């Protein structure tokens, strides 16, 4: 079967999450991705990560499927010529180093487009390539704080970061999206493009209409825990064996909930007549619902709520999600055999194509494709390749 990005060649100079995740998405769509790592150590998440008993990273495989891996000592002057040769044959260059680092090496966008005018170069960083904070070191946690994301997350009055590194993954997604648009432009015009992705912009992009809300209402949005700002009862409620999320946001949901609770008096109580009024009495309503929900198991409560058309869901652990019949039926978890680890589970590529193939090649071991790339693609002789190894360049 054909692949969406078949024939597109991607060079990744990435580490940690955002750059690797971005290029992995392109690899999932069929692009040929060559990932460059340090000889001996590899990138950050080969070394600085949770590992199994054999010392193999359990994090690296999550962001690096559908790639080839080669090693280059980028601090060696001889490495620049190799990188330039790879750039000349690439359609896309992805990097997520500190802004300015590649420019100092003679591999900034102005240098790169002289080598390959059609190339699309994407740089992912904390604050972007311009602005007074562009030079600052950034992590997902600090971006969550400075972008306003943290102020809207967690229990009321307790700003909390998101569980997953949300700004890292968003920047990878936006990076892939920006690259696809730039590739389309290059296809039509022959002109390459520089794509500047800032993690802070990415985090801000999913903050709903909160900026407008703050300006036009004068009310500063803040964290609400598991609640919603205009509806009640909407929260996670305890049951005998865990938690169930109940979203009785619409009037019909509220009516149905009071019916199955046997509390018609609540529905008829004028204090709870509208969603806004129920929100004003949220705590007392939650105490009533909690006293009722505690009489059920998670499975029992979800069943009765669904039978009465009330939006709900069990709060599932990661292990429960992997066993969820729906997840199993859709094969939403991809498993591949990774050396030193065994069967490795990870979320699959999300879009489902009607007739295009989505490759599922396992992530590479460090330098696994060195000979294939250096001798097969770049044309080095075996003696020349051996010399690169001996000199510590690869």
C-alpha cells in the first residue's frame, strides 16, 4: 500500500520529546527519517530515563519508531561535512536544540537553504527564535507555568502541571503540522521554508477562549479541579472501587440524575432550577451525589448512568486503559519487539486512513543504520567508513 509521505526524506537532529515526536509523526506517515545521535551515549532519553533491569531505556522507544539511527560526533569538525551531505538529500530538517546553536556550527537556516533551497527546516524551542525570552532554557514544567496553563489546571488555588509533558507533545504536533504545510508550498513553488515553533505558543494555543474571557468579563480564569465553570454537578465522584466522572451539565441530565437517585425533590427545588444556580450550590450538591454514588461499584454506576443518558466515564488507570475492550478492539495500543525490552506498548499513530499504510517499524538501536546510511546512502567506501569510526566521528 502507498504511504502518505512516501518519498519524503527527513533529517532529525533532536532529543528528549518535541523534536523526536515531531519526526516520528512524519515517519508514521511514511517519510524516511534519519535520526542523528551521539556516538556511544545516544540522545538524552537513551541515558537519562527510566530503565529496565538490563539498563535499557523504557522512554526512548515511545518517540522514535519508524526511524533510522546513525551516530555523529557533532563536536568534531569532520561531522559538518557529513551533516551537509545529509541536508542536501533531505526534504525536511528538524531540530530542537537551544536557539542559535546550529547557526554557530554553520548550519542555521540561511546556511542550510544555500545547500538545499527547497528544504523545510523546523526549529522547536521553549520560547521560539525571537523575543526577549528566546535564549532561556525551557522545560515542559516551566512552560506550563509561564504560559498560563498551570494556573488553569489542578485543584482550586493549587496551580498544577499536567501529568504528561503537554507542551512538548503539542510542539511536536504543531511542528509536524507546520512542516506539512511548508512541504505543500515547496511542492507548488520550489521554495523552502523555516518553521519556528515555540513551546509557549503551543501551550497558549489550547487555552480555550480564556484570553477573551479575561479581557471582556474582567474575571480572571482560574483552576477548577475536575469541575466546569458553568455547570454542576460535574465532577469525579467516589464509588466502592474507585471513581466515576459524572457530567450532568444539561437540564435533561440533571432531571435524569435526580430521577435515578430517587430525589425528585432536588429537581423541583427552586434553588437548583438552572445550571447557574446549581453551580452556586455546587458543594452541597456534590455531597448529596457522593452519598448516593458510594453505594455502587464503578461498573454498576456507569451502567445505570448510561441507561439514563447521563454523560459519564470510569476514571481508569493506565493498566485499565490497556485492557479496555474498546482500546483492544480498535488496536489503539501498538506493540513492537524492542531489543533488550521485549514487547513494548505505546499509543499508535492516531489518524486512520482508508487505504494508506501506516508503518510500524520498531525504534532503532543506537547507530543501527550507520553502515546503511554512510555506505549505502552517502556512498562512503568501507575503508572511508572505517576511518570515520576510528577517528571517533561516528
